[in-house]
C-alpha cells in the first residue's frame, strides 16, 4: 500500500513537472495562488483551462467556439482557502447575454396587440397564434408550437406575447426559458431538482433558442429528454423557438459522437408536443 502511494505521488509530480513547462500554465497557477499540492491534484483540469483560454484568443464569435461549454471557460478560483472551478462567460457570451436579457425584459411586457402584422411573411404564424389563444382550453390536451426561423425575425417576441396573454386572460402559469442559460443554472446542483420539477410541471413552457447550446449527453438526455417526456406524459402545452429546423436540430443533437438514435428520440418527443412553423422575416434586432 505504501509503495503504491509513493508511485501515485511520483506520477502526479511527473505530470506537474511536464505541465509547468508551459508558460501559460505557470502563469495561471500563479494568478490563482495555488499551492504545489493543489496544483498536482488538478493538473488536467488546469491544462483544460489553458487550452480553452488559447481557443478564446483566436475565436471570432460563438459560432466557432471550441470550448466544452459554449461561450464559457472553466476557470479556477480560490476563495477562503477553497479551490474550485466555475464557468466564466467570454466577451461574446457576455454581449449575447446582455442582448438576451434586454429582449426577455421586453418580452415580459409583450402583448398580442403589439404584434406587427405588416410583414406578410409573418401572417401564417400570427394567424396560428391568434387562433391558439382564442381556442385555448387548458382542460383539453393541445399541442404547442415549434417555431424556427431566421435570426432576429421576432420568434421569441411572438411566443412571449402569446404566453403573456394566456397568463393574464386564461389564468394559467407560463414560463419562457433561454435554454443555454438554463443549462448553466442547472449545474448548481443545490437547486437542480426544484428547477427541473418546475420546468416539467409549469402549465405552459417555452424553451427559447433550442439548438444554441453545446450538446452533451447530460444536456440532451438528462435535462431536455426528461423535461419533454414528463410534459408529454402530462399533456402540458410546450413551445420552442430555434434558428434550426427540426431536421437541423436533429443533426445538432446527435453531437460529435453522432448518437443519431438519442437525437431522434428527442425530435419525436418535440413532434408529439408541437406543430411546426417557420418564420423567415427581416431582422428586427437592427
């Protein structure tokens, strides 16, 4: 046992020595104020951080992000003697979050009377939304909408206006969630069960910008799959907005491992929950 322990320590020290040949690794360790023992135990994760920071130096936008969690770097920190890692957003993600936060605030005030019907390309979607509101009956199972379309075409505003009207005039609880940010929040395990239960049971849910997240087995199967299966079993109205069609979303969900079967299962659940429409219109974020 003692010999085995010595071998493990030797291996850790060897890994540390090799890692310290990288100047960026040495600078990272120094900036955080890590001891030799702390560094030895997390050499691989610290090397991952160095690699992600290198990606960021050459990155031109979220569309080409190579990091494990889209738009974020797993950064080490040491507070009150406790050494941990947390996801820190890059400059592009910070900017996107600011835009998204502003839009979500606007969407809280959105009403159907505010919908601009002058663009004929939006007529089919607007007609669907109006009829859905007029015929809404929470006591009867009914499908939501998978709304795909061009960037900035107003998908989230349209669904947000419908949800606000349903909550105000049909006495149901609604929730519009930005999916990439939800995945980040769910990594706080203390609140994981409560949040997941809420997303599974809220009267009407809209998952905004699905397809913009970095795919992992956890995000696809444990989070998205669980939410959709539960809502499908309970016949709860569910909406989606995305820049991807369902066919494109299936490719996205297959991930780097090309797990087509699990991606297909998610798509089938979405089809069970929704009707599909597309919205190709001018960019209203200009």
